[in-house]
């Protein structure tokens, strides 16, 4: 299958007054977390610099920061691509996520506002609608925004920073969910249980629901990774 094109809508031109390298880094970091790029996508520095309205130097420096963060890979010949991931790597990172996202969700239960819970409900509906209409990139983005909004409510900035680093590597991988390995649940979607238990302020149940979301929703993705031996061999939807 031919690969879908990366989504540059979240990568905005940068004003000269900004700290260019850090702003380029922040733009790309967010785009990775939201799943706007795909595993194996090759960055063209000149093209990206033109899209961001900056010189090539801050783009190159930002890309190298992302290489050091293992979100990108520096290949022979100096090509920089979005990092691939094996099933083993995904499961190891998910083990960390199960603990930290469960912790953040539990802490968020007593702190998150009703307005933020309403936003979670809207994001879940956006996710479901995007899946129904085959807008796969929008579905990946809405899913990340759901999780990130929940964890922002935890009041644990250090935990959130670690989770963002993991999601920076995880975001591109989630594009492999659609349409060949969509998240599935044996019962009600776990996002709905998260919202229900947040409204009831039941921290233990929120933790269980977000952990179940990761386990249940990721089973098809693991099967794809195990079948193809990693994202570099897995099919990418058009």
C-alpha cells in the first residue's frame, strides 16, 4: 500500500522573534504526539524550513533533538526519519504507560473540572465520528487529545512531561490502527467508562478504565506489529 501523506496542518510558520530552534522543536514534537507523521517518514530539511518560514539551521537542530529523544532516527547518509517500533518496544513502553497514565488518571479524578470532563466527552464523540467517516488522522489526533486532556488535569507536571516523551514516539505508530487494525473493545468503549467514573469521582475506577483502554484498544496493533516484525514492514493505509 502507498503511504498517506503527513499532515502539516499543525505545523505553523514561525515568527522571527521566537526562539527558532525551540519553537520548531515544539511544533514537531506536538505533531508527532498527535500522529501527524508516520513511521518511516523522511524529513526533508529544506522543505520543512520553507513550510515553517525559517532557515535550515533551526530545523536541523530541532530534528537532532528529536533524534536524541528517540522519536526520530538518523540513518546512514544523514537521512532523518520517524522512528520505527517493534511489538516488543511498543509493549515495553505500554508497560510504562500503564503505570504512569494510571497514576495521572487517578490523580486527575479529584482535580479535573466538569468543563474539562465535558471536553473529554466531546473529544470522544469526535474520535467516534472520525472513525465512522474514515478520517483516520483526525481519529488519531482526537484520541491523543483525549488522553492528554485527562493527564493535564492530574496536577503532575513531571509525570505529564514523561508521558509526552512516550507519546512523541507512540503517536506515529497509532496511524497503523487504521483501517487494518482499529481499536476494538469487548464491551463499552473504555473512554465512556473513564468519563462516567470521572463524574462520579471514583479514582480507582478511572485508573482501571484508562489502563483497560490501553490493553483492549491496542491488541489489534500488537497483532499487526508481531505479524510484520515492526512498523517498517507493516502496511500503511492510503
